[in-house]
């Protein structure tokens, strides 16, 4: 029974398309995150939601729009995909916004061609 | 602007020996440090942490050492086992508006040779 699950695991798409990645956690955590791991291997935070409210919004193009329908779900929608968006995207959750022991999903490898 | 640096991209160690993974940071406001372990095709998993008020934290075969004056921490694994082969990420906690935020290093790939 996966704690943090994200779908799809792999996503190959053409430039200019719009795509979504879904994330769900069954841990009862209040806070969820999207991280991006780029080609240089850095794991960088993109967004964080606490009880469905956006609390961290790093410098990310506005083509990226997170949506949290409830505190167990945090989806990431990306418009007009560009080659530079190719990366592995990780969803994560923590018990509260003041916890740092995060539980990560398995990642979604996005390839834009 | 790398606030958390792991300067060794890879490390190979013989099974049974000690593995030492290093991490340096530049931001003196970081107050808590964590190590995450990542296997291929999986997400990172939390391994061990240390508060800035301590200089050592031990959990089984894993020990993290913190040298605040040098802004340096290290993860020791003794004895190393083949199952420890993974990428290890160092992370540091800072405070944002309404939450903590983690800054990660690039990771060090540890290979434990049987």
C-alpha cells in the first residue's frame, strides 16, 4: 500500500503539449510538495501546499500550475511544454509544514521531444 | 548558488568497510540537516537527521557528524553493506514564511562492492 503515489511514472510528449501529473498520499499528512530533479541532479522545490493552501511557490514559470483538490492530492499541470521541462518530478508529503522528514513518491520522468 | 554541496559525485567502498559521505553548506541560518537515500527508479527516503545544536547523531550503522564552525557534515556507514548502494542526498532546513523548506545537494552515488 504505497504511501505517496504519483502517476504516470513515465511521460513522453511533444513540445507545446499540455500534460498533468497526479499525486496522492494516504498518510494523513497536511503538507504536500512538488520537487524537480533536473539534468544536473539537483532536487529543487517547486511548490508546497498545506491543507490545500499554497504556501511555497518558488520561481517557476507560470506554465506550471499546481492544484490541490483536497489535502491528500496534489496535481501538477504543465502547459505548453518545452524541452527544458524534461526532468524527474517528485511529489512528497510531510506531517505538517513544520516537519522535514518527507515521504517521496517514486517520481515521474518527463521527456519532452 | 549552491547552498548545499556534495562535492563527490561517487564513492566506492568494499563491503564491511566504512563509507564516509561529505556535505558542505554555506547558509549559516540552516538549523537542521537530513540525509536521504535514493535507489534507482524510486523516490528518496529519509535516513537520518541532526539538529544544529548537536554534533553527532547515531542510528544503528549510520552516524551523522556536524561541524558547525566548518559548515560541514558527514554521514558514516559502518559496516557498509551491498544494500547500501544508492544515491545519498544531503539536505538542510531553512525557515520560510509559514513553513520549513529543504535545500538539497546533488547527491553522492555510493557503490558497496561485495
